[in-house]
């Protein structure tokens, strides 16, 4: 249970600080976390960042990389380095 809470907190923090603005996407990510699908929630968030071509900072990207390693979902962050704006 502790790992679940840690991962949920990790993804929630990234989601809260993300440049995503679509309430539907944010709600989808939160829903996936609420049903224990942390990896899918993270992948969904990353996919929409890329799909919407949203700029991110280098520091935020590094946090995404760290989270992807924690979750074992390195494919989720493919090409997100292209979005780094600073």
C-alpha cells in the first residue's frame, strides 16, 4: 500500500505542475490513479504532453525521467525532450 501511495503522490505532483489544461485529460489521469493504474495514468499524461506539443522545463523533464524509471515505463517519455523550452 505504501508504494501505491508514493506513486500516486509522484504522479499527482507532476500532473499538478504540468502544462496540461484539458479538464478531460486531467480527470482521466486522476481516474486512472484512483483505480490503481499508475503506469497508465503516467503514460496518458506524457502522451498528452507530447500530443498537445506543450512546452516543459528541463527540470520538469528530469522529474518525468525519474518517475518513468520508478514506474518502469521509459517508453512513456520518448520524444518528450523535444518539448524542453528552456
